[in-house]
């Protein structure tokens, strides 16, 4: 690795702090009980979802057509390679195998800030890059956990933002579980420099420190959901530190289920990346699903199959978040009430029903994922085109 590439890699790893995610519910965690979900009403409901277009073609190599239950939907099975493949404009996939230094990062104490992550990488590469920048605005998301009518469970996830470059990363580390995760590469800035010019292996290594969601080979699904709140997460109990996305990386690498995920998170102080307030939606292959929130730096855990972008913890913070996130929450709860179990097509339609095109806003649902926690597969739909999906198996 030459000096220029090492400098790029060091820069990009600073993205660890840029990402903050999306936003029920019986509380089971450190304190209090969450209030029950609001009854879904008719007022303020999103309009019926429009027919997704046909723009974008799957890349060549390693793709096989596979019909969904709905014959109008075309699914392509993707086999990621170490070379980045563009599936369509704004959506690419890559595979990374081997050590990317995360275990060493944890062993040396983690980091309590984005700068701390950069300092760790700098010590590994003996390089420093001045003037590094983080970028990223508020975004919305929706998640749903539901039983698969054919056995096992699904976890569905929408990532709502303006147009961005998404990178799907299939990872098989030397230490830890294999996983598939998603990164918004537009959250990484380098003073105007184009990180897409980096070698593919460097871009993949960077993305491994910046996941917004994903699932590992044990069926643990993780999503970061943002809450529109001025409060910050800065725990200080003298435990090792994690930023938002390094926490996601930890769980995907080391947690087999929700119980282990909560135990792992309890061993670290969390520091919200970019000063954003977030909560984590977690679900495992046994059907356990929770949201992990931080109120006054105290961790609170609620059992819930649905998470959008407002607090579910009982108390003064309950309900704080975007008004639209309440509508999406009610809609998904109503769907769950009507359908006890679902197929992949049902979950896809549920995600479509709360995607951004229904709300007349400038943002879009940049990606939707249906994670099959039994088969250990993730099916991606890009920019609200629900007639075309890409399925990636873990491992």
C-alpha cells in the first residue's frame, strides 16, 4: 500500500463518526416502561404507493434471475467480489475478506470520539491527514420485525435520505462473524476529493468502519435510526468508548443474538457520531426485537417490532421526534396487527407503504432491505423501485 493510498484510507476511516441512524413497545432494559404504540388512525396517512419504475440494470457476472412470490418482481442473486460492482447508479457491492484491525481497535480501548478513531488508524498507518471533514444530514428510517410464514423471521429496513451512493459490503473477517452491511459513502468527505478514486479494497475497508445497518451469519440484524432531538449521547463511565458506527460494527462482528448484543453494548460508553441523537433497532433469528435508546446518557431498552424516528422510552422524551415518523410507525403497527406472519413480498410491500414517495418530500428511500434471518440473506430494493431486487447471501 503506497503512501497516497494510506493517507486516503486514514481519512476515510474518520467516517466512523459521521453516521447516525433512523426511528413500539415494552421496555425491558435498564429503567422504566415504554408507553404502548399509538392507535393507527386514518388522518395523516400516506397515500397509496405508486408503481415502482424499471430504471437501473443489474451488473453482469454472478447474477441469476429468481422470481419472487409476486411475478411482477424480478430478484437477482448477487455474488460479491473483491472488485466493486455497480448494480445500478448509486448502488454498488463489494466483498472484503481478512483482518481490518477492528479487534485491535477494541483491545486498545476503542475510541470516545471520531478523532479517536482517526488517531487509532493513524497509529497503524503512521500517517496524519489535516483538514478532514465529516458530512451528513438528518435522515429518517423505518424498521419492522415479523415472523416469516414459512419459518424464521424477517427484519425490514428503509433508509430515507436524499440521493446518495450506497455500498453493500459482504465481510468475512479473520475474527468475528461474517456479515453484510450497508454504507452511505456520501457521508465521507475529504475536502472535495473523490473517495471513489481509491482502490476498491481501501473503499471496502473504510466502509467496514461505517455501517448504518446489516445482518450477520447468526441472523442478528442491526439498524441505526436517527431521532430529531438536540440532546447528545456522551456516556462517561470510564468504560472503553464506541462511536455510533463502530458500535454497529461490534455487534455485527461479535453478537449472535439480542441478548449478546445488549451485553456487548453494556461494556462500552457510547458517543453519538457527529453529535446526532440515534437509537438502535436490533432483532435476532429467534424473533427477539428491541430498540436501544439513550436518555440523559442512560441506556433504555424496549421490546418492539417497529422502530421509526421518535423515542419509545417512557417519560418526558416519549414521542419526541419527527411527526412523520409517528405516521410511519402507526402504519407499520397496523400492518402487523392485520398480518401475524408475512412473506418476503409482504415485507417488501410494507416497506413500500412507508417509503418517502408516499409523503411528497424531497427525500427518497435510498434503499430498502428485507433480511431473511433464517436463510441469512438480504434482499435490497433501490430508490423505491420495488419491482427489482438484489439478494446477497452472508458468508
